């Protein structure tokens, strides 16, 4: 269970990093990310992982 | 043990992110200088970042099996690229159930005068001539059609061409040395006092005289954009003179007409021949007068007689005349030859066929604010008529009635693939209108395309349509290596 919690934590950090990097990339070179990836889905995944992460941390 | 697990997960996830970023940058930069994008115009539920949907919606219709068809023309789409490319090859898949005779695809080159670089998709007249007349094929899709075989090669034809009345071209830049043997300069002032709105191009002729033209302009301030006036002079398709009148006024759209002054051209030592004058302005600019010492002056393809023009008479060699108005007060009946062109709706184009005669067709109408267009030139009187170029072989031309004996074109007949027909069009992107955000570091560009299908009208009662399917855009440009090499060689 703890391992899953750690994995979720790492996944959350990577998603946070990807959101920041993708947004900066998109600002400097419009279309570079949005031509392949819908950032809405990244944001939704980030929120779900974040909530799950909080839930797991609280219940461990 | 737990630490190793965390590090493994961390490494894998960040590595995946780095790979994803690398992939995105590779896609965008296209380091080999090539990119292919595909989109199916017949499917409405799919979206594509690179090739956008067809617009406007009013000219599209969903038919059986959720297939989107085009029922009116022109329709537009745009292409987004993430870097600059030099060439675009468009492979269009289409179905033409109503056998529409003439389809072209165009790339927007100049937004001020809405100039599109048009390339063929299908030209039924040309397809029929290829079947009926002897054909000589040249390089890069060039072909020469002759009613009776006289020339053995295209080079022979270009070296010793027949008179231009016998020739028609399509998608081919035919250069001819046009000379009027009986022309004598009159030295008199010729005045066009009918106001003209927006951009236009006209032919004029010079022989042992100065090119002398004076334009009087005003600005009707219908939109807030800056309204510069640019006058270009071309000889044999080369820009030889350019003059700009900048708009120094405040950006207003109050509809008040203001004086914008005059532009004069007085150029001497010009070689004898036909010259093309181009006025590049937006629709706010009115040319109130053109005063010229040249006795020949004919407007090319399109002319917008502005509000205030009265009792207008024009001459044209176009096989048809199209008229349109945006002003309800300008609805009227236009006499085209012996035919009536009834202009009874605004924002809609009406066509009339000109009677096939050896002399020019006459166009008469009472009120201005009418846009006239056709496949030919328009002059304000018979004497000022000049047409130094050959006819364009489109669906409006009757080859036999016009005495066309030779057709030179750059054209490839569409291929058949099952129920679809496949056409290819190649565009040069180096000198084209491209939109892109100003703040960016990369070079995102948006290019605008048009699909023209003359005769396809969404508002008529005819149930005709055309279906465009899978469209592939193959882009090519300089590779990353070429760009690096260019920097290296430029430095040395």
C-alpha cells in the first residue's frame, strides 16, 4: 500500500512538472504541445491523482 | 529497499516526460524538413490541429451516412504548421456525383486584395480536349494541345507561337511579346470619372510616350484599419515601380468620406508594350478619378463601381459577367449584351452569359455599388480596350466559338481510385500570407486555402454537391542540417 502511495506521489510530481513544462512550451511556441496533447486531460489527470494521493496519505 | 523503488519509479516517470517533450519538439521542428498531415473533410466529428474544418457552414450539408458535402462555393480551410516550409503538395480525394466541370484550390497570397494562387483540381474542358486533340507532354506536367498538329515540341511552340487569339492557357504563365502595330500616342487626357471602390488591376499601353496616370482618392472610413494606398507597375510580370501613400489619419469607422489626395505616375523611357498597373488597397478606398494620357486602359477580371456612379457603360470580352452588390439601393437590372442580368438580392452573385460575337459585349447599368467580374477585361469604351494576355481555359470558354486552336497548360488529370478521384496541387509557400502570434519563439504559421467550384450555389434550387474526403498535405522545406550549413556558409 505504501509503495502505491509513493508511486502516486511520484506520478503527481511528474504530472505537475509536465503541466508547467507543457504550458511554458505552449506559451513560447504555440501549438507545439496542443497539436498532439490536449492539456485539459493532463490537468484532469493531475487533479484525480492529487485527490487520490491525499486520500491514500490520510488513510495510511 | 523502499528508496530504490522510489528512485526507480521517479526515473521511469521523468524519463517518460523527457521522451514526450523530445517527441513534441521533434514533431514541431521537423528536422528532416518534411511533414505530412491528413484530414478527412467528409467527417464532421473529427478535429485536426493542422488542417482545420471547412467553412462557412452555410455552404456545407450533411448527407446520408453522416457524410459532409459541399453545396456552395467558395469554401475555405486553413493549415497550421509549427515551422516554416517552402512547398506544400496537397492530395485531394473527392467525389463529383453531379459532374461539376471546374474545381480549383487556392492559397491566399495577399490578404489586402484577397489574391489566391489557384491550382487545378479538375477542368472538364481540358479533360475533353486531351481526349480529342493531339497532345504533347512536357516536363513538370506541361502539355500542349493542338487542333491540328503543327508543332512537334512545346519548345517549338514557345519559340514561334501563333497569334494570341488562337491560344488559351490554363495554369501556365505564357509570356508573349505583345505589340499593337497601329498604335499611336494621342497625348490627350482620358478621364475615368466613375468612382471605383477597393483594389483593381488594369492593362495600359506605352509607345514613344511617358506613362502618365493620375489617381484621385478618398477614404469612406467604413472600418478602423489603416488604409494605405499602394500603386504597383509591372512590365512582363516584373515589378518596375512602386509608390505608397500612407494613411496618417486617426483610425475611425464613422463612415465619413475624407479626401486622401492624389497619386501621380509620370515615367519616361519605357519600352513599347503593355504594362500592368495594380492598386493594392482595402475596400475603404475610393478612386474618384483616373486621368491618363494613355489611350488604352482595361481592367482585369474584376471591377467595383462605387456608390455614386451613374449610367455606366462598359465593354468586355469575358464570356460571362457576374454581378454582386451589398447595397439594397443598388438592386437593378443590368444589360449584358442583349441579355438581362437581374440583380434582385444583396450579398448574392448573379451571372449572365455574353452573346458569342466577334465584337465586345456591352454592359449597361444605372447605379453603382456593384461588383462586376468575369474571365476577361473591362474597359469604359471600345477604343480603350486592350487585352495583351491570352484567354484562360476555364468552364466559361467555348473553344470552337472563340477560335482557340492551341491550349498550353500545366495540368494533370485526376486519377480514379475506387469511387474517389484523386487530384494533386503544389504550392510555393515562400511568398504567401501567413498568420502567426507575434510573441512566439517558434514559428507557428496559419495559411488560408480556398476551394472554388464555379456554378455550385447553396441558395439555388439545384441539388448539386461535391464531397471532399481524405486530404493529405505534404510539406517540405529546409532540413535542420541545411539551416546549420546556411549559417556556417553565410559566416564564411
